[in-house]
C-alpha cells in the first residue's frame, strides 16, 4: 500500500512540476521577453480552444507543436498565426507555391486565408487530453506560487510520521534523533534551573 501511495504521490508531483515549469516558461517568454509564442527547446504547448479539429483534437486538449519542423506536406496538422493574431491548428489540404490551404477536420469549408510560410508556427506532434485546461487555469503567478507551497507541504507531510520524523530512516538514525531530543530537553531543563536560582 505504501508503494502505491509513493507512486501516486510521485506522479502527482511530477505533473505539478511539469505544469509549473510550462507556466513559468510561458509567462517569462510571452510577458517579459515579448515573444509571440513560448517554446521549450523548439516545442510549443498550446491549448485547444475550439472544436474545429474534432475528433482528432478536442477543446481543452494540450497540443505539442514542433516549431523547428517547417517541412509541411499535405495531410499534416500545423499550427499557424492567423490574420487576427490568434493561433490556429488545422490540417493542410493543399501545399501551393503561394502557401498552404488548411481546413479544420470538423469544418465543412476550407479556411479562407492562404497560410504563408512565415506564419507557420510548426507541425503538430501529439496531444495530452484535457491537460490544456489545467495549464490555462494555472496561468496566474499567485496560483503557481500557491501550488508550489502546497506541493512542498504535501511532500513534507508524506515523508514524515506524526512526530515529524522522516519515515525512511534507519534504526540508528531514529535512536540518534531520540538521543538528540533528550539532550536538548535536559539542556533546556538545566537552563530553567539556573534561571530559577
């Protein structure tokens, strides 16, 4: 049972650290460095906000886009910057000399604008279902700090017993901690006796 608790705790902690890392990176790159899109080693993480690519991509999914891969073929799913400045992830239905013709899988008509090569952000690689909702809900820096504090508290509580002693310590270490506590208690008691004299 303890092994299962440790595994679940580790998975939750890794997800929190991953989410925190992505949010901090996005915040720094977009808000401070004024980039139009945040990347980590050439990969962008974006939330799906419309159903135009269902059932392949659903609202709330987190898509991972390779911004280094600019070789686009027909039937590839790409993310590009639209004329209104938003990011769109659609499928390429034609690759012309003048640009790309794209269409959402759930849409009846192709997109009206031809996508120029300079507007292509990158090629879709994979998605993490529903994880985009979590990422976007944690964009607030105060929320991130709160999650970090809660994560640290959970780690401390999970790794110590009810007396605050680390759980995975040897019998010798436990005896040493008990000895140290007794020694401190005796020292405090002697100091009180001196003050009382």
